[in-house]
């Protein structure tokens, strides 16, 4: 974020610079001294306008509509008599998006286009284009789209500002198309950084929180700073009414850049490095037990043998206090700091252990894919008919947003038409036992279902809870 613009907003019109094809700001002016943040000093300063920022940013924000065909069941009563048939109907969704490359690369939320068979992008000048999905990343709720623009035309873009110098209290604008009424701009401040509902959760889920109004249809739109640069993609809100209550969340720019780079580089999935350690947020109780005055940081609860953290010298009982020099408030912030790196990069980790603080260095690595994935679709008269399953490994667990330290087993990847759907099997379930046979690998499961049976006793792990059920087929 270039702080000079906070003092005199109209100066942005003179400072505006073109963006390169990679969506990065071009630094063509000498570096400026960092000014001190200050509240407005006069009535005149209170009359400053956001118009220069909007003029720069708004042309790169687009409207996105997605349509898919869904099958609607007829009345179950008439189905019992062989009457009535399922009907197909068109289901649509509306959202927003941001152009990040002049050749038509657009970032939006995955939930805006998930399952879409026909995706239409409407530019700020009202032209419409059919888009295709280059990459969908459900974990970060981002999707990268591509439209074909006329030869020689360069679309307006927003530069991705992942410098990481955004601060709580900074002014921001949310630009999108709420309720389909047309492009709308709202303003607010950054309320929090690295916000997550689960402090021990997913590295892809550390959001920017803002009180700028975000309403249905704003999903996928831009959260911009006072330089008109993209610092986040608006994703969701917390609200009892469904309308903005001033608690909105945006995917930060560092995550956006990683997903965009993967998509334009031809990747089919985002590879996120892992620490190779299970972290636990330092609570007041934990802080007292380890003699720490302030409950801050992430406690190393477990280490993966031979993983990046173990090789770097981390130990159980260490408290991670910083990543790349930035303070770590909780486990989510530590995981996020590691997860935004590219595999092969060097990460600096600050830890506190008996005797003081130490600086460690580790190499960013993807989680190991051992055992092999062995993805299979299960068929036959058994409770898993129609389910696609894989061997659980740290890489598969990371892909599914699960704890990589979960013991080996068989993960349900997706559930299609078949007996598995009727049995209530869900993606993310881990199959532990079938008719008394322990399931540690896909081969164990296929062997178990190959034996004909009238009754099936199945044990699965779901959301950390173990559930056992009996089926008759």
C-alpha cells in the first residue's frame, strides 16, 4: 500500500500507473518516505473524495452470472405410483469479479461459478463475454476465469498489492454488483487481519475483515486500498439478516496472487507448502502453563517425522512467534504465513523456547503424497456404491482442508448417484471399518465390498467424531 495517498486523495490521479501483464504495479517513481498516519486535520480534509480511487479501480470490476441445469424431483407421492418425472430447471447465481491481467484473466469467488455450465462476464462498459474456468480452488474460495478479448485490446486491470503492509484502520473500498442493481462502491476500514473462525484451522482461511458494506452479489468483487490496488476479494459476511451488518471478509492479496500464478502457469491445483508441524493457538491457559506472560503465538504440539519443521530444528513445546519477521498471533496466522510461499522458497521462523527466542530457517515444501493416491470409483451392491475414494495422505488431507496428521485411512472424495448417496455418505468422510475389517487403504475397502453381504456395518470418521451405522441392502 502506498501511504502517501492517504493524505491527499486527488493526488492519485497523478500517481496512477499502468499495470504489467502479470497484474503487478510498475514502480516508475522514486520511493517515497513513509508518512505518519493521521486523522483529518481540518474541515477541508474531511471533504476529500474517493472519486479518484474509484475512477482508477471501477473499470476493472466486472459482473459475473453463472447458470447450471439441475434436476428437480417430482412429488414423491406420485412417484410411488409411477407418475410424475424429474424436471430439469435452470439455476443461476450472480456475483462480481476483478480483471487482473489485460488479456482477460479474471478472479472471482469459487462459490459464484461452482457447477456453472454457462458463465457470462459483463464488463463495466456493458459488453458481455463467455468465460471459461482456468482454475477452481475451493479451499480459498477463489476461481480464475478467462475471456477472449478482441485482438490487440488491453482491458483495464487492478494491480495485486500483496506487500503485506495493510494495517487495521486503513481506509478501503468494496466494489461489486450487490443484488444485481449495477456496480456499487462502499467504503469502510480494515477491521482485522488474518481473521479466521477457527484459530487452529486452514492456512487458506486467514481473511481481511472489513466494515465496508458487502451484500449478496458483492462476492468476488474488489476490496481496494486508497491507491486503487487490489488487497482482497470480497468473499462472505456474517449477518443474521443476510444483509450487510458491517462484518465482511475478503481473501487477501497474497492468496490471490498464488492462485492466479498457478492458473496462468497451467497448473490444475494450487500447491501449498506445509510446516510439517501441528500447531495450537496459545490460549491464556496454555500461556500460564508454559510461563508466558501474553497469550500469543502458536505452540508446536506435534512434528511430522522428517518434515520441514523437524529438519529446520523445531521441537515440540516451541512457540512460533513470527514468520518472515511478521508477528504470529495464533496458529492460523502461522499456517497462513507458511502457506502463501511457493515450494522451494526459504521461510524464516521465529520461535520461543526455554532460554529465549531463536531464528530458524526452513525450506517450503508440499505435503508428502504417501501413500499413493489410488483414486477409485466404488460400484456394486454396497453402501459405497457411487463414491469416489482415495488413500489419505498429508497431501490429500491438505487438499481437502483436513488435518494432515490424521491417521492413514480411506477418504471419500465425492459422492455421485448410487447407494452411497442414499446411505448418507458425504465428501470428507474417512472410512475406518467395514463389517469388522479395518480399512487402512483403498485396497482394503475394495476387498471388503467384494464379499457379498446382506447387512453392512460401517464405521466412519466425520468432523473428528466416529460414527457406526448398519445397512441392509
